[in-house]
């Protein structure tokens, strides 16, 4: 004859209580183990870590001769990786940014800048930009080399006009176009009787007055690069903005031309 073991109501409550306690302890242990090895955080939501503390380790920003910028090194999370890449794209354009950043939770706060520019002012400008995206708490090791165009370019015939292109509604000169201005800057500095002529262009769409103002501001951006490189403002000629019609090439319309007079 089989026997059925019966428990009282109090015994069942005690049994259920101990099961609950054991389940809670197991859950706490699992969560603790997971947090230790996976870092419980939601990018872009609740992290209080500032951008300054998640800079690249043994890497940084590298400018190549074609004006492209390569982001290298490690950052602490995906949100920071995206923020740095987005800042670079906003500055230099999506086609000029190569994102080689990796994620490493132990990343330090030092980055290295490398590449070649034509003036100390341009070197400083790129260092300041790096500080602005990585944050003031990051050590910026600026190893960009200043290498002005050769003396042959300065003493030879006048270099051809340089076209500087801009993104829609933007006035910043990107790295590639800054570097292309180097030959003309060197020629101007080596030939004091010469003058630089800056001409801004705009397309016919939209309000003409607003377009002309945008073209003027873009021309001023190019002028500031010449002035920062040591070209006297009296030797810089600013032409009236020109409206481009008929070509249909809007990228060509958003340009500034620098030539030698």
C-alpha cells in the first residue's frame, strides 16, 4: 500500500519561502558575474563617463596626402566610437574619414596626431580640432610634420588656380583643400610683388542675397588660411561673389577659387 506524504499549510509556506530565497541568491550571483565581465551600460543612455576619458590608446588621427583622415586606436565603448567618427565626418566629409577605431574598455587617454601640413598654424589648427572632439582631459601628442612645398614651386612659374569645395551650407575648409593651398601660399610668400585673388561662387537656387553671403563667408575662410600662413592681407584680393548658371553641377557651384595675380 502506497503512502502519500502530506505537509501542513505552514510547512508548504516555509518550503516556498526557502525556494524563493535560493532563487533570489542565484539571480544575484548570476547578475554580479555578468556585470563583472560585460559592463552593464547602455550607449547613449545612462553612462556618466565623459568623452575626455575614453580617448584612443596608441592611436589617434592620421592625415594622408589626399586629405583623408584615418581614426586609429581604441575607445571604451561603441557610443564614444560613433561620437568621434561623427565629429570627424561633420568636419571633413564622409568620403574623407576612415574609421579604424576599436573598442577596448581599458583604453587610456592619450592620442597621437600624424600627417604633413604646410604651416605651423595648420598643425595647431588640427591639434585644436582633435582636442575639441576628444575633450580637454585627453593628452594630444601632436606629431604632425610641417613641410612647406619645395623652393622650386616658389621660384618657378605661377601655380594654377586652386578650387576649394564646400559641403552644402558649410564654410569650413577641409584638410584636403587646406593642403592644396600650400603651393600658392609658398609662391605668395616667396614673391612679395604677387597677390592672391579669392573668388567665391554660388548656385542660383534659393535666395540670392543669402547665397552671396554664404559665398563671401567661404571666401573669408580661405583668406584666413592665407593670413594665418603669413600672407599680408593687403596682398589678398577679394572678388565679388559670382553666380554659376547653366552647368547643373551644384558641387562645382559651391566653390572658392584662389589664383595668383
